[in-house]
């Protein structure tokens, strides 16, 4: 199969009819963009670097793309579009990727952007990026036949690679700044330069980062705003207030408490959107420790699965902001998701029967057994999920004790000490199951001390073979079938119980326009955003 | 002359105490922090949402966490001896820079809050003492009781709801309007408008403490002989209250206020988080959550120094208020 993409007008228009595209052309539905103004972007936490080539922390991804751009960008269906690369092609065997680079692109220090920068960036990502190590693991060489052509050579096909080249995921960094240094400690992380629409101006730790308009940006009429103030507001209540009184313009990944949404939705000056959230879908799940005395037993896991009412949980805990999901691959990844329901439907009688068969009969106090349930404290829903499960499981004679801890204590308990029975957890699927899902179920990724590895200690040679096969399968039809088979096995063997895929909202003041034009929304370069005066 | 000697003794005593106190605090804190589950690498990896064995090892090596605990302590002390507080993994910058950047914010907030607390507390206390047992005293007692029992963060939240959300008079977040390029009067007005709410929230509890303290000690002083003498001399009753009663009543207030500086630092953690104030309290909280021990040790070290300095200042203030103190 030859996959040759050219960003023709028709191709780009197909997925994007309603969007304003490069060069500042606006479509008919939206008013003409205005110039100037300051956008205040509210962020939950402060990054430890402004260049995401060395980390995958959300706080870094949010800011990095404003300065350092990617070879490609993606429409809402994760179809690639031109960014720093204008044309790209993949050889039929899936082992050679050729990129034609955009001419006359300059870094903020005036030096030209060339294929040498691409080669350096890919090698850097392969060496130090937490995901890049896997994404680019098969890269043997990046050839640079001329300054505007970069050729990535692979030892084996990597069918997910073409989706990994967004700005925040795989930033193109200036080789002349990084060459010969340790990328992790390079001062460019604190005061980055790149090719992006915004220049770094100031970082006041504990407060904010300011980006200002790059007047020499390669898209002549962009960017439109004068400056972007990224403000770190750790308290969700304070973020609600900021949206309410207009001191904050935009925030993403549902930046306020879910309980506040109903109240905020009544305010006429706020807009809630779901565009630009398709580059990273999460799946929230109950994860068992398969070494636990209770959950090593398949019947106990099946019994718990019979007790889970996903729809009710989604309504009670998530206020309906999500989609029920019974497989490890999120419904948002339409290409790979298996929509069939869990083989274990809501059935408390069946659950009781399975628990009896497993040898956990009700005692004199009607209790079968008691176990602590932990939760990942990153979101605010974890505790409520555990409480929901405590109420549910009490019906079949299982007592749940909800146990809290902060993030590092949670990571140590689950992944290093393995001192848990069952935990509420969440995994990002990212743009492809090989990148986001494989790590959780692949037996070779059972690694003590590594967060978000195979935390259940699940080990099934059939699953291993399917995942390994899919990671190098060049035929999309075969690859899809492998992931479908994989999901069937996981749903049957229940090393974890997938519950739902959260729906993330971007909240913005109605004066903000054209902020989320790509799959990764506000994590992109946000070159087109503009404000009503 | 006597004053000069007094200052010298106070400073000498402080200098002798400071060294061991600071060392003790640092070493104890270091071991307490070791008891916390998880380390900075765990935090960075969980925040990142993905990790591999290699990235974990690289992170631990970068932060020096792959070394034995005692070596880490010796490294820290060695750096400290060279006035170097180390490097923060979470914030990717030198700890000293980080703290010095935040210190002015916290000092401003603390001094303003303490100023509010003392001013309002002394006025309320004096009024209560002057009308002891009558209706102004009763009414203010209720107000003071409320302030005493409401936690500062709740006062802060309610103030945000009223002044930031409903009335939209004062900002709820940060210490200045970012990116507005203000100068002169509008700059000062902007800073003040950001300062008022957090300072009042932080001060609320201490207002109650000082009001009650001033009331009690003023009432006690009223019964003293020198008060009767002053009244007998025919001095203006207002001046008697101000120069004779209040001045003597201030001794316990200043003693307590000195001790409260430490409490204020603690309270600042909550108030700074609530109001997004870029200060040391929030930094300390973030450092704990990020297991960024070099930052936390730096903050604790500086806080202990701050308390020591405050105690010296209070000693000197006492000498001025009542020259008899500490003469022996």
C-alpha cells in the first residue's frame, strides 16, 4: 500500500469545512478575525519545562506548542495536515518516511529551520522523551539529503508514527541551541525558542508565563493576538471565579469542578466546547492487582464486573460528562474501539453465585470479604468512584474501604510496593493504542517502580502476541482486527474493568475565537486564536 | 548607652542560638521528609502519564535520588555550607532563586496581614476595654468570637464570593494584573487591590486574638497604681489610656505577635493557595506534593531564619516599650 499524502485543498476541506485555515482565511460562518489583545489562559499546574521534548507532563504540553512546532498537525479525526512539513510520504513497506520541509521558516533567533533540526529533534525524542523512546524506537537513521528534505528510516514499520508528529508530542527544536548539551537541563527549557507563532517573553515561577506575538511568523497574517498570558491557578474554585468574573479567558480539560458546571453554564458570557480533544482520549477503570488474594481469582473479578452499572456511575460521579466504555480502547478512537458491551452484564444474582463458587461465602455478619480501594488522586472524581463502588459492592456482601493518598504515595503503592488490591485509575489512550494502551497489558511492561506500566501484573501470551503484532503491522485492516481480538480477551479476562471515557470541556469567554482548530486543541500552537475587542 | 548594650546582648544571643537551631531544623526535617512515600521521580512520572525504566532511572540520577540517604544529607549540608541551597527538580531552577523570587511576596502579605491584625485588633480591644461590660463591648465580643472561630480560608472564600464574584470590586487571584504594563499610581493601586483580600483573610483570626488580648491587659492595667496617679494628676483621660494603659498593655501583644509570625507563615500556605498568591507558603505546599525536598528544606530553613529575626526584633521592641525588661 502506498500512502502518499498531499495537503490538497479538497483533502483539507473535507474534515474541516467549518474552520478557518492557514493564511488567515475565515470561512463564511464566522465573523472576520480581529487583531490584538491579550489572551489569559488558565492552567491547573505549573510545568517544570516549557519545551515538551523531554517530558509528557500535561502542564508542559499545554505551553510547548506555542513556541516549538511539529512537522504536522491533525484535524479532529487525527488526519495529518501540513505544518513545518508541507508534503510527506510513507514507503509501501512502511519503513521510510520522507518529509518536504516548509521553506523560509526561521527560529526566533533568526537562524533558518532545516532538515538538520528535524534529524536532531527526532534523535533527541528517541533518546529522552518518555513516549518518544517507544514511538521512535525503530528509527535507525534520519537522513538529510538537502536542507528541506528529511528522511526517517525505520528497522520495522511503526504504523502509529505518522500520528505522533504534533507540536506538543514531538516538538522540532533548534539543533544549534541543543547540540552537545543534555536536553533535560538545557536552558532552552526555561526560555524556549522555536519556529512558533509566539515568542517566549517571561516566566515568573508560581505565577505565569507570557508569550508574545512573533512578527516574523511563517504564516504572514498570524498570530492575531499581541500576547498570551498563561496563568497558573492551582485552586479549582479560583478558576471558576476567574471564568465567572472574566479575568480568565480560556482553560481546557474541564478546568473547574464538575459540580460547578451547571452554575457556570447559566452565564451568558461563557462558551463550552468539546472540539480539539481528540488527540488524547482517557479510559477510567478499576484496576485489579492480580497478585491479590481475592482478585487473582477470575470468578471474583467476573462477579465485580457483574455489579458495575456504568451508566449510573457516569451520571452520579461524572454528572454525565463522559461516555461509557467497557474496553481498554476509548470509543473516541473509532478506528480501533470495540463497541460491544461487556460480556458480564449488570446481574447481582450471578455475581453472588460466582462469589460463592470462588469460595468467598457470606460469613455470620453477611460479609464475604473486605478490601481497601485506592484511587488515582489526579482528577477529582476518584474518591466518588470508590464511594459508588463501596455502595454497589455492599449489596453482594463485599466491604470496600476507600483509601486516600497523594500522587507520589499512590504511585509508590501501586507501581513500586504493589501493596494494593484494587484501584481506580485512568490511562490516556493517546492517538494510537500501541502508544497508549499496550503499556498497560503487555507482560513485558510489568516493571516495578514505573508509573502507568502494567499495574495489574497481567500476563497472557496471546495478548502479548497481538500487541506486538499490531505495533508493526502495516496493513490497517489486519491491525484493527488484532486490536478487536485484544479487546475481546481483556473484556473476558477482566484484569481491570473499564468504566468510562471522560468528556473534557474547554471553557472560554465568548470573546475568544478559533482557539481549538486541531485534534489537540489548545495544546497546538494556537496561531489562529483571536479576540473580540 | 544602656540601649546599645541591650541591642548587643540580644544580637549575640540570637547569633549563638541561630546556628544550632537552623541545623537541627534542617536535619530533623530531612529525616521526616524521608518518611513520606514516593519521591520526586514518582511525581514527575505520574504527572507525565508515561514512563519507562530508563526515564525513571534518568530522573533519579538527575535528582541525586539514586544515592544513599546519608550521602544525600551530607551533600545537602555541604552545599548549604557554601550557601548553596541546591537545584529543584520540579521547578527546574536553583532553589535560592526560586525562594528569593517568592520571598518578597510572602513578606509583603505577612507584614500587611500582621499590620491589619495589630491595627484592627488593638482598636477593637481598646474600644472593648473602654466600654467593658456595656453594649459596644458585648457587640464586639460577638464579632471577635466569630472571627476567632472561623478559619481564615473560609473568610477568604466568602470574601471572594462577595467582593470578586458578586460585586466584582477586587481581584481573587494573583498579586498583580499580569501583562498589563502598569506604572506609577495605577501600578500601586493594582498591587494594593490584589493584596487586600488575602491580607484580610490571613489577618482575621489574629484580629480576634489581639482584640481579646488587648482588652484583657488594658483592664488589668486600669487597676494599677500608676493609672490612678495619672488620673489624679488630671491628665486627659484619652491620653491616659493611650500613653499609660495601652503602652503597658502592648507588652503581651508584641510577645504573642512575635510568636505568631511562624503561625502566619503556616496560614500563608492556605491563603496563598486560595488567592493564587505567588509566595513561599504555596511554594512549600507545591514542594511537598512534588516531593521536591531541596525546595522544602530551603523554605523551612528560610522560615526558621525569619522567625529568629522576628524574635530579635520583638526583643528590641520590648526594650523600647518597657526599658525595665531584660536589664538584669
